[in-house]
C-alpha cells in the first residue's frame, strides 16, 4: 500500500475513529436507509425472469433499505466482532443488536407491527451469526490460519445459518407470508424469501470479512499473519 493509503486506513482504524466516528456514521446511515434512501429507490423496478418465482418484482427497495439496516445490525456487526474478538463478543453483539433492530422496527411500523415469533427468529439469527463466525475463526486461529479464506469460510457459514433461521421463522410465523405475496405460489414465495435474505446476509458477510481483514492489518485481531 502507498503511504497515503496506509495513513488513511490508520485514521479509519484509530481508537477514536472506531470508538466514536464510525459508530456515529453507521447510526446516520441506518436512519437514512428507511427514509431518504428508500424514497430514492422507490422508482426503481427490477423483475425476475418468469421461470424464477413467478416473475415477481425483486424487492430491491426493501433489500437496500430496511434489509441493509437489518444486515448491519444482525449480520455485519456480529460477524466483524466474531472475527476480531471471538465467539462470545460476536454472539453477545448479535443478540443485543438484533433486539435493537426489532425494537426499531416496532417503532417504525407502529400500530402495524405484529409481535410474532418470526421476530424472535431475527434475534436468534443475529446471535448465531456472531457466535458461529467467532467460534469458527477461533478454530482457524488455533491452527495458525487467519487469512482471508479462513475469515470468509467462518463468516459465510454463520451467514448460511442466519439465512436459514431468519427465513424459516418468517415462513412459519409471519402473517405477511401467510397472507401471500402478490398472489405467488408457496414455492415462489419461499424462493423469493430465501433470495432476499441470502442477498442481505451474503453481501454483508463478505463486507464483514473485508473489514476484519483490514482491522487485522492494524493489530486489532489476535493471532499471526
């Protein structure tokens, strides 16, 4: 890396930045997703081909707004902390951040919020995302393997588990699913639900790995290179 890039990354991962600046920026970004950004995406319409879950519209607006806020709190943050601080930090942050997301959704939807068991699935998914990612990373660290591949495997396994828990509890317990989505068949609705959550958690698992790897360069993560 050049000296300029090295300096810039040094500022980004400084104690003040990690403790104050970045959390504030993430907070502002989370607030922007279901408000300003959602309005900007409202006019964008992307449709799946007819052979894929009935050709219904891909919920790009949902994935990039509330879905992204959900992914940051229930996927990205737990995965990063699991990778750089271990399974207990990952699991605890996943549990707490997922509760925060659920409470924020209750405030966002107001009287339309239905406290069903699928929200419990979101909380469990965040906890498992962080804990499993951290547990697998600890396994690799003990064997002297802390490269990008080890991080990616750890985060993706955690993401797969989170996708399954989140999606299945949504399918089993959400009144939105039971009412049907745009008249789709059950098979199409399941495919769409899995696609949505796979896109959310998959992308943020990769971003978490990149963030953890850069943090490791600056000594945040224990172990050897």
